[in-house]
C-alpha cells in the first residue's frame, strides 16, 4: 500500500538523488495510482500547482496488492452492510474506494479521518448521495456521534494476522480485508471462446509462510466463497505475489495439484481457452477474512468428484501404511510440533507442549488406555532423537527428513535459504503421510492445535477411542 509519510522528506530527497525530478508527480485524485506506476523509485514526491514539494509517498508492505483492473465485477455485499464508513488515513486503498465504488455503495455517510486527507480531499470527485465529513482525528466519542446509532465500519491501515474475531465484532476491519472483499472478482480475462456460459475464478493467494494443511483449508474457504458467488473455483497456488512456499520447486510452481484434486473438477489447463476467467489480486485470507468467508458460504459444499488427494498421493499412502504402522490397534498417535511452534512462537497461534511434556503425557495415556506402542509424527530432529531415546522400539516414525531451526526462525525460511531443499512433492507427501498414519491409530495425543490436528481428525472421522490435545493458551 502507498501511504503519505512526510516525515521521510529529507530521506526521500537523499535517496532519490538525480532521479528526484522523475519521481515528482502532480497532486490529483490519481496521485496514488501515479506513484504505483513508479514503484521503481523508493519514494514519490507530490507537488502542488506551483511545483512546490508538499507530500512524500512511500510503499509499505500489505498482503493485498491492487491490480487497478476493473474488467470484471466489484462486489459491495460486505460494505453494504454498513451505513457509515470511517476511512482512517488517506492512502492508496482509501482513495481507490472513493474513486471507484463508494458512489454505488448503499450507505449514507463517509468520514475521512486523519490529517493526511487535507491534501487530497478537494481533488476527489463528488460522491453523489453521500454525506462526507472530514475529521482530523477520530475518537470513540466522535464515532458514537457520527454513527448516531447506525451501523458503522472503521477501516484501518493495519496488517491482518491470525487473530480472534474481536476486532470484527468491534466494527473494525483493515483495508486489506475490505479491498479483498470489494475487488476479488474485478480482473476478468478472456482467454478464448470455450465455456461461454461459465464463470471461472482462479483461487491463488499468498501462502508462502504457512503449512500445507493451513494452505489447503484457506484455499478451500476461498473456493467455497467463490462458488457461493456463482463462480466455478479452480485452485492454482503459485504465490505469484509473495515468497515461495516450501512445497514449490521454482518461482510460479503450482503446489496445489502436486497433492490435491480440483474441488469442482476443472484444472487450470481445462480453462486455458475459456471466455470468462477471473483472477484475484494478491491477498492473504487471515483468520477474520477466512471466518467471514466461511460464514457466508456455510450452506454450500464443494464436489470433490475424485476425492481430495490426487492419485499419486493416494498410492503413496497405501504403499507406506504397513511399513510404518504395523500395530494400529495398539498404538497411540502422537503429533509433536517442534520447529515453528517451539522456536518461532507465532503470535496468536496455539502454544504447543514441549517434548518432555508430550512424552510424560504419552506415558500416562498409554498406561491409562492400555496401549503398547506410539506412532510419533514430528518434523523436529531434536524431538525425534529425544523420543527415540526415551521410548526405544515402542516408538515408530516415518523416514522423512527432519530439521532443527534456530530460535525465531521459521521452517519455511530455513528451507528457502537451503540450496539443497528436498523436492516440494516429497516434503508435502511426507507430511500428509504422517497425518494419515496418525488418523489410523487407536487414540490420539497432540502437542497443541494446528492444521495437522484438524486434518487428522477429518481423516479419522471420529474413530479414535480417545483424544487429548494440549491447551496451553496462545503466543502473545
């Protein structure tokens, strides 16, 4: 997102050097778009009608990356739930909402909150039928007066993350979230003349840092949401706008079809000559966005005509089951997350029990449930060595490669920095296999909640005799 940051003027002048004239743009309602076209420069300098430098624009990271493409459809279902919009801060996204959609929004009042608006507000076109108010600062008391009992939404320039729903219940959403809902289907492309009666939506989001099952469930949320909106979802996870996933082998590698079938039967190849194909902007559906999408499409299911996993993965699971799980009815399944959950401690994610706590609980539960063996799924080399030493031949493991991360280091980051990273398919297949084997055991123990727990439960379909998942709170 491009924001106003006048405190950076001296730095901008120094960094731009001889390029400063090329980085200067005239003040207008299109000033952020003009700066967007000049992202090769670290800053843009905005000048008034007299050529005087009055404003510095700079780029700040967000998940949402705007296409400025309106060949498709804008969607106001989310914003139309509110009578009053409070646009906190004048930035690329708040101005684009004013220029393209707020004239057709069903609400009544727009509040421009923040001193930065004084530069732009007079250049904005009149938004017909809306009451527009500028407040140099916004407080809870002002919000109460401005909303006057009507439904309001405060839109803020913050980076969404995996968090509970409290912010949404307090009528606060980020620009990333609002822009995603509004412009998700705005980029329509005609690739040929096939399937003229169908609208396809390519599900592609920024999943460079998250694990395989988190990527899966987030992509499924988008696919269901798109289907509810009348589109046929086609999943193609390439992380086009962000850091590669550990399951990708090169830039632009689609890691969805390495493991999964298409939820509605159409592949990217199948739609490559289609008349109506819609592409998303870059975005990440963090927890609040995902939960809203799930709620919107809760009465709808995807088809999965050939099952969720592709034939290569299905064959791999069948071939490996007997090798690593010889006594399933006498075995306690143990999911022991290390690496990210032990070292990186991701904010608002579940705290996971350490290896000693897991082992102590496993001993207790094996005695209580009369079990002889353990199958332990862990990606952490230190955990593997510890459990192997403590349980000996009572413990079974797959032969997957395991890792040791430094404090604060993400496993995905470690893989990206490793020139000898294993093939993406093998990394994902070993993870799926471990979770599949967990689902086949007598009972289940997990170090804490994560995507693997949810997938193991789904695969097991309620057949475990017992289940225990540590609940230790969340990382702050």
